[in-house]
C-alpha cells in the first residue's frame, strides 16, 4: 500500500497541476498578448480603440476578462471530462466483474461446471452424490465412543471426500489425521460437529458438550480477557462451575500465556482481541479453552501451526495428562509421538487407520527426514547448473558438451 501511495500521490499532484494551472496559464498568456499590447491587434481596430477617451483600455480589459472566464470554464470542463473518463473506466471494471459473477451463477444453475469427484470407481470424475436425501442415523454414544458405520463423508454440494468410512474411535485412542492438501482432513470434524449432514450409514458419537473443536484461527469474542478463556461460557456460568480466576491463571500458565494478564491490565480488561493478540497467542488461547471445558475429545484442526515446537509439545502432553482424547489434523512430524493411531487419507476417496508405535514413528520420521533432504538437494540443482556453466566457460569446454551434461543431469 505504501508503494502504491508513493506512486499515486505524485501522479495526482502532477495531473492536477497540468490540468488546473498549465492549461489555464498558457491560455492566459496567449489571450493577453493581443489584448494588452496594441501592436498585436488589427490596425483598423487599433485606430478605433485609440479614438476612445481612455484609448481603448476598458474595451481591451473587458475582452480580456471575457476571454479569461471562457478559458477557465473550458479548463474546468476539460478537467471534468478527464476525471469522468477515469471514473467511468473504473465503474466499467466493477460492472464487468459483477456481470461475470452473475453469468457464473447462471452457468452454475445450468450445471455447466463439473468438479472432479471421487464417486467413481477409479477416484476420477464420476457421478455426484445425491444430497437431496439424508438417510443417515445419528445417535448419542453411551460409552463416549465415536463409531462410524458405512458413513460417506460428503460436502453439502455433493463432492465425495470418502466414499464409505467405517471405524471406531474409543476414549484414549489419540488419532492423528493426515493426507494430501485439499483431501478433506477436517471434514470428519464437520460431521461430528453437525455442520455437515450424515447422508447414509450410522454415526454414534458423544454429546456436544463432550467434544470441543479448536480451528486454526480461533475466534476471539467481544468482551473481557476472562471471556476469551471461557468462551462460549459467560462469567456467571463459570462461577456456577466453581472455577475462579486463579484456576484460569493455571490454565494460561500451561499454554505459556500467564504474562498476558498483567500486560493487558487484568481479567476485566476489554480490547479488540483479534488485533491485540498475535497469531501464536490466539492459538494458545484456543488451547487454554480445552483445559477450561475439559471435554472427552479435543478436535484440533492445525491449531498450533504458529506455536513453537517445544511449547506445542508441552501443551499436547498436558492435554493427554488431563485424560482428554486427541483428534488432531496436522503436518508436523513432532506431534506423532503424542498419538496412538494414524488416520491417513489417500486423496482418492480412500483411507487407512493404523497403529502408531515407536517403530512406525521412527520409520516415518526417517522417511520425513529423507524427504526433506531430497527437497533441499533438488532446490540446489539450479545453483549447481550455474556453477557448472561457469566452470565450463573457464575451462573452455564447448557449448554442445555443456548442453549434453545439462541433459544428463536433468
């Protein structure tokens, strides 16, 4: 924005100077010469003006004032035309985008656009899922278990994430959810939270108060600092549960946020918390809510991506010590050791649930390290090619040999 302003402000200043002053000043000089100087005027007219009592000064002054008024009005009209042209051009851009948006809406209603779905046999393009019929059965679990029996994970617009999921997650099964980008790792959380319907199959899950969801960007509510920790509860509800400000301070200490109370002026301080708190502080505040609500299951959707690894590890260990079951979506290998099972999406409508132990974690860490090393080596290839070209030039090798070597390296 500063770069745009630095270019836009001088441009507007120069533009206004040219339209307001250069145009008018040049015109005034041009009309002043023949009017004020008699030698530039017509001979017959000059003689008639000299016969007047004031030698034609008043007549020339009146002509000059008339010409000046016409000139100023003309300059103002040209400025308005140029300004109007820019405004019309800008309006045309907005109108074009709005027209394109409405056109896309009409095409979408006609079914012109077809997204790639995994409802077919090979995971490529297939028929869309019929979302007009919701035949799934949802029941409350008496054992606080999450049981899915042939439940398809489908978005509300009919895109299939998983064709049919059957699995059982019991209390104490800390599940790590991974998969390719955009494969719908958070979709299971949306179904458990009731945001997406169960179109088919059976779902048995704990009641809503037994599960708590923490997104990647936790919502900071309007109110006091205390309200940020106990969200969505109120202070009255907190008192009824027998929780004091000292208990909240312990929760903040677990997530390394105890300093924020003194910094912001106490528990009753009010502020725009979305702007006051940094990204990492907001994520740790969201984790503090887990310790306040004490759910049976904590649904964590990459909610510590802006938190350092050491602080993140201590928070996850504290959650496990509080006997809260973890359901985590993350890409960080450092969190594998806090989970007992791995739910992996393949991005083509399938999934796989496996156990995580020290052996499998060690293998996956070795694979991850090897992957990072290969990515680093591949990123250095362009620099090696440049260095090879410099050496070939210094040694006087032919360009044909250099191109052959480059092809072989590719």
